[in-house]
């Protein structure tokens, strides 16, 4: 089967790779000259398999009014005259019910554990250098009440196979001394020793190079897709700036840009761009001013991950930002908050970045056949968990498209 995969971020490249290894003829097409130049470029870097609770949770809605009134809020909402935005926000609010969030967490956990196992098998076959480390993860809490609430989540996730421990402040500092900058603000942490980290762009590029070497793969970069041409219930060609690509099947993995390709066919997807920011901070060998373990500052919603000689810091959710332009005020705020937690950390050479996370209201990605055409498949909506879920999403999609036994239940992720 000849499959055109649209999008060369981490989701598209992993999809193309696993489809090609399954024996399909694959054409990978992207508007950029290089892979992983958009949402996969400088994201948080955490491979957070055990902590995949969706943004939509029972504690979110009560916090929103306070967040919207604070200048230092981790969430910023800009209302727009856009029915899609308001529809997405309404569906997000409905997904914040405890029962929905708990079910979504369990379903995402099954996909994340699949992704972990698939990635490890991939790396055994295809060693890729991307600063990959198994250094564990700490979710640091400032509030004793929130730490106690986290204890209940740890108990629930233990039923799903997660191995986590709740630490008090002294135990947290013994494990990660760099958190001493929080002082008396540190109540404790949740520690997950099995978590990993790495550079998403480097991983995507490394896999892209191996993909290009396969005999049944054609790569077309710097080639924007204009539209999908449909006859009856089938997509027969992908029209691009450089000509038509005749296909047996199409995989849409172009993040938020996928909406513009599916809408002319009479369909839509519940994707909305959640803008996030990051800093890439050069670190000298042996520098102990930043954490060695991956850290999430829970109340600030800031994540820290060591990736080779870089400390990647990612944070914030902007709803309603029309593009990925860097907002200097948000970067300034992020630096201020980082300096409060790690006062010895030198941010003078930090490289800022902003990207659009393609998110669904429930936090669950869309993986499977679309409703608008029998041979149009989706792999979209991984949001902030794109790197974490990429390999599992690609494996699940490949099994569906190839008629293979499914590695996990695909029902929760069907478009």
C-alpha cells in the first residue's frame, strides 16, 4: 500500500518509519526543509510515561478565575471571535469532571506504557543519539494540601502499574539538592524513578535519517500540501506545491495545520493550539546549579529536563495566541520564576522558543481512520505529550492500517 504521511514532526516521522518497516511504500511530505521544526523543535524533553493526567482535571476549573487575574499565571486566555475556540473550551470544561479525567488518565497510561516499550525496542535496533537519559522525575509541590492530593493520585496510578513514591521536603532535597532554592516553600514531591528525558528534535532527526535510508520511502521536504483530492469515499491524491502524489492511503500528522486540510472535505477535528514556551540553557560539565533529575514545579507548571549539555525549561499555556511568535513578556516572566526556584542558575545565554501544542479537549490523541474518507487516517492531538506518546501512537496506527492485532485497545483514541 502506498501511504502519504503529511507532517515531519515527531508524530509524522515515527508514523512513517513504522509504516515503512511494516512493508508499506511511504511518501513523507512537509512544508519545512528539515524535520521537527515546529512543535517538536524545543519542547520540554521529558518522557513522562507515568504522569500523563490530562490538563482537563477536576481541580482546573476552580483555578481558572485566579489564573486569569494573575499577571504571573501559568495559563493565559485570549478570547477570540472564533466559534471553534469556544466549542473547544466548552468540551474542555466538560472533560474536567473527575470521572472523565480518571478514565482519560487510565487510557493515556496504556498508550504511554506502550510508547515506552516501543521506543526501547526501537533504540535496541536503531541506536539514535538524542541525549537520552533514564534519570527519574520529581514533581515538586509547594502546598502541603496539594501534596496530600497527589498522594491519592499516586495510589490510583499504582493500580495502573506506575511505581511512584511520595517524599517529604528533606527526602526530596536528599535526592535533588538543587531544589534547595525553594527553601521553606518546598512541601515535598512525587518521585518516579523510571521516567526518562531526551531531545525530541534530535530523536526525530535521527529517525528521519534512518527513514530516508529505507528503500521503500520517498521524502519530500519544502513541499507544502495544498489539498486532499477525494473521489467518492477515497482520497486519490495529495496535491502539493511540487505536484500530485497518488496514494492508496493518507496519514494526517500535521498538528494543528491538519484542520485546514480536513475541513474542505466536510470534516473537522477538535484540535486547538495551546501555546507553550521554553528556554534552552547551556550547562557546563559538573554544574550543580540545576537539577540532575527531571523536575516539574507543580504550582508554577514549569518542567526542567537535562538533555546532554542543555537544561530544557518549558512552561505556560496560552489559549488564543494566533501564532508561535515569542512573547517577550512571557519569556521574562518565565526567567523570573526560574530564578526564584534556582537562584544560582545562569540564564544569560538561554535560548527562548515558543510552539503550538495541538491539543484535544480531553487530552487524548486521535489515532485511527477518519469519518470523511475510508483511507484517510489521523494521528493528531498528543498535545504536551507528543514526545512521550509518539512511538506508541505510531505503533497503534500502523497496526490498524496493516490489519495486525492491536497492541492496546484503540477505541478511546478513535477519531
